[in-house]
C-alpha cells in the first residue's frame, strides 16, 4: 500500500500543508515540528513524488554536475566534493532538503555538453555545476550562453568550477576560476631558477581555455627571462607539442620533443597525467630523471607525490573548489563579489626537477 502525504501528517500529528512545507523547504517550520515530520517520513518510508513536486515548484531536487571525464582524478575530485555538499552533510537520508546530484560525463564533446544541459532544463534542475576548462569556439560559446541564460531564467542556479566565466554572460551564480596562467608561470620560473634554458612543453588540446592559459604562463616566464637569462622557447613553436590530457599523449609528445631538440634539459607537461607519460618516454630513451632531464606536471593529483621521483607540480585545490561550488549551487554560501573568484595555484617543488647537467 502506497504511503501518502496524509499518512505522514497523521503520524506526525500535523496538517498535510505542514508536511509539504517541511519537505519542500519553502516555508519556515519550528524545529520540533520539522523533526516530528521527518521522523514520520522515516518510519513510514514515505517517498516524495519528485516529478509532481517539481511541476508545483520552480525547480526539482535534481542537480547536474558536468565533467569531461569522470575517470580523470581532476574531474572526479571536484565532482565528488560538490556531490558531498549537494547531498547534505548530515547523512541522515531524510527527504528534508537534500538534492540528488547526477554526474554527466561529456567526454569533452561540446554537443554532449549542450545535450546534458537541455536534459537538465527539462527536469527543472535546481542547479548545474560545470567543471573544467571551456571550449574556445565562438559558436559553442554563443550556444552555451543562451542555454545557461534559459536555465537561469527558469530558476536553475548555475555555477562554474575550474573554468572562466562566459563572455557577456550574467546568468551564472558564480565562476570559480583557477589561476592557470600564474601557476604555469611560476612552474617555468622555478625551472629557470634551477638553470634550465632549453625547456620543452607538452600542451593540452589547443581549443581549451585551460591549455591556453597554462601555456601563456609558461611563455610569459620565458619571455621575462629573455636573452639575458639565456632562455629559449618563448616564441619557439617547435618546443611545444599539443595533444590530449592523457598519459599516452604525454609519452608520444615527449618523444617528439626529444627528436626535435635533443638538447632539452626539462619538459613541462600540461597536467600530472601527461607528465607520467613524459617520464616514461624519458626513461625509454635511456635518460634519468632528474639527472638528465627534469619533468614537471600540473594539478597535484593524488599520484603525483607517489611517482618515482616525486613529481614537481602546481597544486590546484580541487576538493576545496568542488565543495565550494556545491555550496554555491545549494545556496548555502554567498557568491564572491562580482560573482567571480580566482583560486590561487601553488608551486610544489619535488624531486623530479633539479639543476640541468653540465654540458662540456
């Protein structure tokens, strides 16, 4: 026999309207009354009719988290942290305000990104969190701006985590953008300070904001060192190879860099996963890390400190950013001033980088 709202009201000794207010969270209810209603919900195992509730309200209990690749720790960490905040910290399992977070894996496809946003719009999603870098394509940017504006007009809270705000879009609640330029610049400055002058760069996909910003930071450091610092590669396209954010890409790109410039003393990788591939390529060429070639990554993914040698990298506070995005999506944290926050990147110098070998 199906348990009804009236059954819960009778068990809690309140009116059906009070039960509705507690479950929808749209009207203040005394703490003791709320506790009595939630206890009755648990005892009767009452399940709120989500579709019917969302038709009556502006939004549903659904929150979408869009990621490029859930198997990539970069996205998995942020999505997991956001989901923890969205699902509720108390872990009571009660239907008294928690949201259902659904992770949508786009595979990096702009078409899938728009499709998921359309599906979430149809479901009257309470919030949407978009993680990772954005695609730098004018048509896609225009389509995304229009889609997010429609979501916001329908009452959906839109939060960007790890990506810059869309140009001219005021539909978002907040954009939490990582300082990829600053992190990339500090990483290369570290290598220059160690004495490296021939530095190769394994970049990510050319059309992604994250790729461009990290590469801009790298080249800014090289240009700042200039001829007086003996740095090479600021404008030398041959010392940059683009690929995907994968270990295989890092391996193949590093082999190509070593073919183009056998005198390289350091390789900077677009992220830590790419750096693992770079390390494998260096070793397969009979070279030692860091005695012959230094290797550095980006993101400080969990495995980076356990690599042999431990990987020099740039730490992005992925968990903290994801958790904050979750709170912003739930409305439990106030947005930053102007809706935009830049999250600092921290250089972590470890054993995979050292001064270059002396060449006589």
